[in-house]
C-alpha cells in the first residue's frame, strides 16, 4: 500500500486508472498478469487487489475519495509515509480504530459496504463498452 500512497504523495487528485497504471509499472506487472481473472471469473485479480488497497487505505483515513473513482492522500496518509519508510500494510494500518472496526465487520454491513465500494472502483475504471457488455450478458442470463 505504500506505493499507492507514494503515488498520491504530491497531494493531487488521481483517478483509479492512473493509479493502477502507476502501480503496474512500480511492481512490473505484465499485461498478461493484469488480465488474469479472479477464480470466480467476475473481475481481474490485479484490479481487485488495487481496489482492496483503496478500501483499506480509505478506512484507515490515509486517503479520501474526492469524486467518482478519484482519490487524494490525507494528512494521516502523509504521516504514514513519513513514519513508515519501508512498508505500509494492514498491520501498520491497524493502529487506526476505524480500520479495526471495519475489519471486524459489524454484522457484515461495513464489510459488505467496503466490498461494494471496491467493486464500484473496479467497475468505474472499466471502459463503458465493457460495462455495457457485462450488463447485457447479466440481463440475458
């Protein structure tokens, strides 16, 4: 999650497409790896992992969603970068009660909301033609 915060460290608002590209370059993710589907076949594995990073960082208060599929680092995110030069993971983010509460699930509502948020982030970044094709396929089933 640190590379995502690094990408946002200039304080600018960045959309999910730009962030996914930056992270793919940082981690040297090939186009074949980016195309790999989740076992369920419902989405791309790489996009899912990036969406979960948004979710965890958002619930920890390190980033904020400023518009549809657009994020910006917060003061807490900048402090995390300064205090954690090597790595930022769920263990590091667990110092924030908001993330701990989210991870508990609270009767599943918060977890479900986060899953929906991650799914929206994935869907928003997909080209409209792909979304329309999926909607049509869903309708025809």
